[in-house]
């Protein structure tokens, strides 16, 4: 092959490279070994307000009235031209003519090897200014929404506590023992929701830590329904896991109903004892249990009509895809809400002892 053959091939390659650069929808520059512009795509010239005719033959560092003349960029491009480096996703802050800073991402490739006159560099530029502005706005909006949700939960919790306080005030004033009992039960139910709202507001990650939640919930019930904590107490044992807020709402209400049930029926006549609340598991499979060491289930437990508490527990368990298990704890009673990893919505219990509440 004659010397004209390689030159002709080089000319063809150059023509192809120029055509690709000029037609590219992505802002591109083709540089020589001295970092001078051989060609600039129309998209580059339009995006950065560069005259394509004036740009050709200039060093890249002279573009934009010297805005591209940044020491680190100069070092990286010159190192790429010499074959000592490759620029991938280099982030660059470019000062615009209006004083605004543009967030750019550069990729630089060396296209040919040989003597310095034949070195070619392809520079691809992506302008991420708008995308980053929108992302920043999205983060700000998300943070504002999170703050609004937290504020709403705080207010709900405060309102519920006011309602609960009114219930307790009326419970103290009423002469009817039956009405007093109902008001105290309603107070505990309202306080359980208020306690959950406070913990949801304090949860930054969205999940609710189950152990401290159940502990505070049982402390709230103790304060409102147990006259002598030395004689009758509630303990909590739970794994250190976080659960979905929606699930935690249901579990909190279930615990409230089962504890109220135990307080009403397991310790008649001022009998002393203890109630244990436990949660084990994580993810889709878990077990929540409330047990007591009281008098246990009556012989005719299977014939008891479900009360409000039982209906609430069964309905909530069904929503969670869990089943209700009632067992004799020897002594006392243990009620468990069990969810398997592949659970389907639980059917209503039919032939098992009811938990009267």
C-alpha cells in the first residue's frame, strides 16, 4: 500500500468523525492533541452560546470567554490526550454569562493513537442543571411534606389526649360504676392511638420500632386502668424490629383490646397478677401475644358471645392476614395473633373460644 492509502483512510475517518459530531443531538466537541476544537456539534453551540465558526481552531479552554479554563479540567484533558487518564462522568461547575452556575458532566475519550498531530479527543457534555434543580426542589417539597405530616400527627395526638382527659374526668365524676368502667376503657383505646401518633411523628424512617411503642402503650394503659401497679403489672418483650406504620396501628389497637380484656376478666376481686405482651418475628411472619396469669378461661368459654373487644381483635387480625389463637396458659389465658409469611386474609373464628371484652 502506498503512503497515499493510509492518508486516504485517515481522511475518511476524519470526515466520518466530523459528520458524527456535527449531527449529534448530544453536545460534543472533537479536539486535536493540543486540545484545540476541530468540530463542535450544533447542540453544543446552541447549549453554550458558542459561534461554531469562531470555535474551530480555539483551545477548549478559550470557549465561553475563558469560562472553560479551569485548572483541574485542563489537567484532566491534557492527561487524557497523552494517554495517561480517561475522564468519565467528571462533574464541572461552569459559570454562565448571566452569572448562573451550570452543573455539567463531562466524558472524554481518546480516539486515535500515534503522533500528537493525529491525536483526537471526543468530549461529551451533559447539562444536569435543570435535573438537579428539580431534584433539589423535590427534596425540599418532600421535607416540607414530611414536616407537615409530623405536625399533623402531633396535633392529632394532642387532640386525642385532650379527649382522653375529658373521658377520665367524666369517669371520676360519674356515680355509675358501669359507666366509669366503659369510660376508662374508651380512655385507654383513645390513648393507644394517641401514643401511636406521637411515635409516628418521631419516626424519621417511616417504620415504627415495635418494642418502645408497645412499652409506652402498656405504660399508658397502666397509668389509666391499674390502681396498684405493685399488685398488677404489664410487661413487654419484643424483638428490636421496625414495622410498617399501618401495621403498627392495628397491632397497637389489638394489644389495647386484649390488655383491657385481661384486666376486666383475669383478676377478679382485686386479685394480683401480671400481663405479658410479646412480639416476635419480622417482615411478613410474626406473632403477637398477650398472656396473663389470672383465673383462666371459664369452662363455657366456647359459648360466650363475642363482645366489642373480641370483634375488634378479629377484624384487625383479618385485615392483617393473621389468625387468632386462644389457649390456656396454666395459669391464665394466652391470646396470640399469628401471621405466617404466606398468609391470606384470616377467616372469622367459629369453633374456638371467644375472648370476651
